[in-house]
């Protein structure tokens, strides 16, 4: 996956598809694993809600 795949362009706005890691700060994305987001750098895991 390329870094450009983590963004979506809508008109004149750029949106991130995945959230940033709250521990590692901006620039480090959380990987989307279906049921959770995980950081490959520090190991932080954020579970998705089952709504």
C-alpha cells in the first residue's frame, strides 16, 4: 500500500481514510484490520465498535 492510498480527494479537500496514532503523533497512521485499528510502530490498538 502506498501512502497516497491513505488519502481521499473530494473537490478541493483532502481527507484521511485512517486515523493517526494518538501515541506516535501526526504522520503515523493506524492500520485498518477490519475489526480494529493498530499502530505498527508502537503497538497501540483501537477496537472498532460493533454498531
